[in-house]
């Protein structure tokens, strides 16, 4: 897998964002929101995932901007390292906001999200304002979104560690070296474990007839 | 040959997947299949899974990449012929549309060199209604085309929105609103802190005040002008359809993708949904004979015009076979039944574009343009308006017997003399068939030729003509005069491109003379039209066997066996394949048949018949 450097557009956006350019930040958000949201969604537990779905898009954007403001001491060189860093931060913030068990820590965003879910249940929120859930139908299967969500369904059948390996390697694009560093294991062990997880994923894909559903084969 | 025990097989598959993860591709698959032939099916299954998974992981993989002189910024569109990105050409500091062709559309060296030639020819075109190509190239097996960035949206997007609204727009201004609402280039450019490129000069404000049908016609006049220009320069489009016509925010239609999709087989290999989308605009001769030329471009523009005016596609059904059948055999419903405001002459122009026989369409795109312009100027058009009578006649021409009752009163006077001749011809035909069934081919030939000599002068009798020509082909073939047989079948197919019996006859003759590849392509077409034709599976399998393509042969034989169990000929062919592959023990044979997909009872029956 070729290492993809952070492209010059992203670099400029990050630089301007750090200096407080709100336009640059919202553009950065537009560029990465979908990929980050996908990664975060895959890392959350099923109940938190359900709760995330009821959040308003505004909250996600706020979270995202908050994360990017933390970019002070971080100078990403590769796209993978940027993506990994960003999705971790967004995940943590979202987890904090969603986790009702953390009594007393509920901040205003969480209050609002509760209001949102009530409003949603009573039909006062427009669907488009709510974080989209990537469900699939046969016609959707040929679209990119549909393809992703079919693959995500499979990923959710793996155990947490297997899923994490595949997220890091395939969605964030980390090298085995970077993964080993992050996971505190040897590079060789990570590589072997990743291969096994992927083989398991292939077997699942075959069982669920994924190529046929996506129009391959 | 290395044959693997089950444990070993699992290891082989794991290793195979690992190699695919390290960047292996189709050649890795072939390599493994070569080493472990009995595992081909399993390996192919895994390969497809990995491919599908990778597709699901692929994020905007090119955004941010730098390819030669271009920086890829953002995906702006996606379709059957590839993904389009907003690109920045660094040396000239200008935005471009950067189109990457889908992997797998360039299967072999011949296709690749054809792509290069076509792209070179297309890049020389310079016309206000053709999107200019800046450069083309390839990097790591990826083919790309950099072209001018058009501010606007494809006509297909306009159509989607109009169809969703559920009624025809009154004036063109509604189209302008759609373009403004859908166009996302200005948004993307704003996000990157630059100005969107200035849009090309439009056609003046009065353009948008026109009634909608007149607006559509004026667009089509421009498109046919562009086609005429390209045709004069020896380039035809081959895949003209609304998604390949951009409508700029100034209201100027611009054609993209000249000469990219030539081979109808390359269309078939694309996902079935895209194929249906493309198929709906393909001409009868494109589907039947894989021919694209000026006339087929005119056809495709006719379909586009019909759809733009009525917001419905003239031939589309829900499935491939149905759509092909309609394209080959059925006139589209008159536009006026679908939309109240269609001028009679517009109906005539579209109908002339949609003549099944290429020679009855406009002779070239220039003639079409002139006719549209005459209509727009309020002068009489050359295309004959089609009244109820003419429509009936057309139907009778194609389908004399069925249409007779409905048309009886209207065209009785015309039909009576025809009927008289017809019954005489019918006698000769049935006499010929009787001879043919007895194996007396020379006599059969004589009778059919008498029938043909009378029939060929009679107008409105395309279908009987095709049938007699096919009979003639059969008789020639019976006599062993294969060249004459081929000529007869091909003439029949010129009249009716979807004539299954002629396709079968032609496939058989090609087989007899050893032209196995041509034979295969005939049966391909038969099976597309009639997917449960056992005999064609059997015949195509035989042809594949002669070509040494044993897996494909066996798959076809499997198809034949599942449609007619215990068929002796097929079993014999299967046995021949097994022995040609050098599989002598029953174990080997069983494993191989299993890989292909034969069920256990089927395998038992095959092995049993082989023993006896």
C-alpha cells in the first residue's frame, strides 16, 4: 500500500484552521466528516451506535471542530496518521457525550442531544438534520454508500480487536509499523493477526454472498 | 500437478488472500489457478470477495493524489464509464475534469490500443458542443482523460429531477433552476477558497423563456451539429445518452466521452444496473451486430430526444431481455400519447431517428439538424409525420399476421392483394420445410428460393422475409454450402437482429467451419435473448471445448444438463473434456466437476455414464 502524504490542500486547510480560519475548518470538516464518521461508528458499541444516529449533524460538526482545534502540537505527515488522530479524538468526544452512565458529566451538548432525540421521536426534526444511518436496499447496493455499509455490516460481525486491525489498516491506511506502535505489539504479530482477521472477513463475505449483492462476479 | 488435501487447501487459500492483500491482482489469481487447477472455483470465489471488500474500503482514493501534471482535488461524479474528479493542472494553474476509467474495462492489449487511438482522435475535435479533451494518459494500469471542466450538470441529472417532479416543465426556466440547484462546482470551489471558473457564454436570456419542447429541440439541434462535425472527422460516439451530454449553466449542451464505449461486450461486463442504463440508448444494430456508426449515434440521439420530451424512455423495460426485444422489434409508443404538447413534426423527426433499419433513418446528423431547425423555424420538415394509418402499416410490416385483425378495416384494400400472394408463398415455404425435414436439401432449397423470389418484392413483409432467409440458410447449411448459408443468415439478421433461429443457424455453421470464437459469440447472443435454451448451452460448450477453454465449456455443459437431465450428447462431451484435461481417476474427475459447480447426483450420473 503506497503511503499517501497529506495533500497540499489539506495541509493549507489545517494551517489556516489552526490560525482560526472558520472557513478552512468547515471545509476540512466537509472533506473528512464521512470517513471519520464511518470509522467512529464502527468503533462504538451497538447501543452507542444507536444513540449516535439520533444526534444532530450540528453536534458532530462542533465535535469535529473542537478536535481540530487540538491540532496545536500535531503536524501530520501522512493522511493515515491525520485520519487516525482525528477519528480517535472525535470518537472520544462523542463517547463522552453519549455515555449517560457518566452522571454529572453531561454537558450542554448531551442535554441538547437528549432534546433532539425527543424531538426526533415526536417528528419535529427534519430527517436530513440527523446523522444519516447507512442502511441498504438492493438499489442502494450499487452505490458507494451501499457498498460501504454492506462491508461495515460484516466488520461488525468480527470481534473488537479484529475489527480494529482492519479499521486501522484498511480505513485509516496505517502501516503495520504504525499499527504496532499504536497497539503495543510487534510488527510481525500485528501483520499476522491482521491477515487472519481479513481471511475471516473474506469467509464472512462469501457466506453472506457479498460479491453478488454488490454486482461483482 | 499438485493436488491439495483439505488442510492444505485451507492453507493455499489463506496464502492466496495474503498475496492479494499485498497488492496481487488477476494475474495472481491466474497463477494460483494454474498451480491448483482443481481449486479454481474456490479461488475465484475468494478473489471476488476480496475485490468486493476492497471496493467497500475504498474511500475517495484519488482525492489528494498527484498524477503527472494533475492534482486531484475532489470527486464530482461517478458513472458507468468511470469516476470524475475535480483536478488542478499544475503547469497551467487551471481546473480540469479528470476522468478515471473503471478498472476492467480495458481487458486486453487490443482494447488498450483502441482506447489510445480513439482518445487521440477525440482530442483533435474542436466544436462548441463537444467537451474538449486536454490530455489522456495511463499510470499504473489506470487510464485517465483530462478535459475541460464544464460548469453544469449532465442531462441525466436534469431528467431525474424532472421525472421526480412528475410533470413536464412549461418553460426552459425550470431547467435553469435545476442546474442552479444541482450544480456543486461553485460550492466546491468556494470551499477551496477559489472562484469557480467563469462559465462559457450562454445562449442568451431568451433561451430560458422558450416553451420546454422547443428548448429540447434546440438542444438536440446543437447536439446533432456536434455529431455531424465529429462524424465528418471520422469519430463516432458509440454511447450517446443523457449522462454523456453536459448542460452548461449557460444552457449549452456539450457531449463527453466520444468513442469510449465501442464494444457492446464491454458494456455487458459492467454491472447490470449500469448496463440497463446504457442499453436503453443502444441501437438495434449495436446490440445485434456490435456495430456503432453515424446511424447508431442518430438512433441514440432519437432515444434521448424522446426521453427529454416525454420524460419516459421509449424502450426500457425492467429487464435486459425485454429491453433488447423492444429495441429490436417494437415501435415506441407515440410521444403524443405520453405528452400532450408534442408538435406533430417533432414526433416525425424522432420516429425517423428511431427507424429500426439504419438506412431508413436520416442519412446523416447534418440532415437531422437541418430538419430540427426547419421545425423550430416553423417550416415543414422532411420527416413524414406519422399518422394512425402509417403506424398501422409499420406494425403490419413487422408483424403481418398479428396486426391483421386490428388493422383489417383500415388497410383492407392494401392487404388483400398481399394476402393472395402471401398464401402462394406460404405453400412454397411449407413444401420446402417438408423437403428439409426429409433431408432433401436441394429440393428444399429450390422451394425456398421460389418463395424468396416472390416475397422479396413485397413491401411490409420484413418478418416473413427474415424467416424465409433463415430457412434458406438452413438448407444451404444442410447441403454443406457454408458460405452461402452464412450470407443468408446474416441477411436475415440484418432484418431482424434478434432472430434467435438465425443466430442459432449461424452459430452452428461457424462451428462447422471451425470459426469457434464467432460461433461462441452467436450463442452468447442467443442466450442473452433466450436464457433457457439448452441447445445453445450445449453448442457453446462444444465450441469452448474446441478452443481449449475447458472450464467455460463445462459450465455450459452444466447449464445444458440442468435444463435437460441425462442428455447423452452432453454427457459424452463432458467425458471428452475430462479426458482432454488428462483427469483419469474418478477422484480427480469428481473434484474438478465439483469445482465447476456440478451437484453430487449430477457427478454420479456423469461418472456412471462414463463407466458404461
